[in-house]
C-alpha cells in the first residue's frame, strides 16, 4: 500500500512508478513536485524509479499566476 499526501491510499504493485501513481490518482498537472519517503524525486525519474511498498509519497502541484 502507498500513502499519497498523507491521506489517500493506493494499492502497491511490483514496479510501480510515479507515472503509474499519476495515472491512478488522475494527476496531470504541468508543474509538479514529488517526494518519496522525504527524498526529492527528479522528473527524469518519474517513469523509472520503482516506489517501495509502504512508501510515503508526497505530490503537490505548483500554482502560478498573478
């Protein structure tokens, strides 16, 4: 099980990546930041980094405007 933003839980599976989490959660924000167990994850790793089971995943989108 993965805990997303300290409130949502999704089922973990072998090989799950941040892009998989985005898909499950319906996230498609253009500016987004991700931490896995309090470690910043680079956008370059979203499709390859395998999230460990029981990980704490923090995902937030950066708001911009005037």
